[in-house]
């Protein structure tokens, strides 16, 4: 199986909350920023590998990386997908997608510009979906639409793996995390963090939580959820 030449999914609708220009301007510096900000946590590679280990085997699967940004996770996943796998990264920022395409040469990987709230794929098309640091960027309604879309494109028995911010348990660490997100992220991220609503939203989209793990003292969380066959929202 080859993904082949990637094609833009027509004109993706830009939601009102989305700062298209800001993301496209950031695209050039995004990789450096991520690398530097993850240095105190042991580096980007280690951080992403932990998430991939949490997800487990994806060899030979059809995999979607939602809100893929510059493809940092997508290109690492490609090494695990094998020659028979297919990996598609989608993001709403043309700048992010352009950078991702430039740096990823694998024939099993493709990138598309798409709004995660209306993914340009058929139902039951993917074995596995990933969202790394993407869901906090959206207001709650958009996050729930995105999760429902992921449910739709996953096959029955398919898995979603999410990596995002969370609140640590210690009082001081909580304070630091709240301050960090308040300063460096926008109000959607802050609300998601303080509500602790992510796992519930995933379940409300029809996905059954299989496992959850805290990372880096609880500053991040990894959630694995499955589209259960026979569920009420089965696509
Ligand atoms: C913080 S970056 C994460 C990038 C990447 N997943 C990573 O782990 O480095 C968040 C990304 O979400 C994308 N994004 C936000 N809202 C989106 C939406 N509605 N549809 C598609 N992409 C979206 C942004 O364009 C941005 O590239």
C-alpha cells in the first residue's frame, strides 16, 4: 500500500476561532520551539516516543494524525507503520502542511489541509488516529465535533490516542501548570485544562476509554480509546 501524492482536500472551511495567519507564520519556527520547550522534559524524541509506545503497534495499519502540525509525530509514526502501512497527517494550516511535506519523504506518508471538524475521509476508513497537542487549541464545541469525526472515520475496533495537557495533582505543580497555560495558550486551552473535561468528551463522542497515563508529573496526559463495535454511535 502506498499513500502516493497527497492532494489538498479542496477548500477546508476555516472556523472563526482558528488563527490561520498566526499558525502559518509560526510554521517556520514551530519545530525549533517544540524542540527547545521539550528539552527540560528530556527532549522531543523521548517525549514523542513515549506517546508512540503508549499507542503500541501500528504496523500495516491505516493511520490518521489529526492536527499534525509540521508532522513531527507523523514522520516518526511512519517508521513504525512499515511498507504496508499508510499514514495521513491533516492540519488546517497551509504553512504547517507545507513544512510537513518538505521534511517528510516517506512514500507511505501524505499530508492534507483539512479542518478536523469535517475530515475529508469516508466512515470506517482508519485503524488508528492520533491527536498530539491539538485538542486544547479548540473551543469545546469544535473539540467535540473533532472527536465525533474521528469516531466516524475509525473502523469498529479502531483506536484513538490523545496526548494533551493535564493538571498535576500537587498544589504547587497545579499552580505552575495553570500559569503556564494561561500565559502561553489561549482561553480554550485554559478552560479544557481546568475543567479536566477531555476524557469525558472522548467518551461522549462514542469512544470507550481503554487506558490513561500521566506524563511528566501529570503536566500531560495520554488517553487511549476505542471505537467499540455495536455502540449506539457506530458509523
Ligand atoms: C500545538 S500544534 C500540534 C502539532 C503536532 N500535532 C505536534 O504534536 O507537534 C496544534 C495544531 O493544531 C492545528 N489545528 C487547530 N485547530 C484545527 C482544526 N480545527 N483542524 C485542523 N487542525 C487544527 C493547528 O493548525 C496546529 O498545527
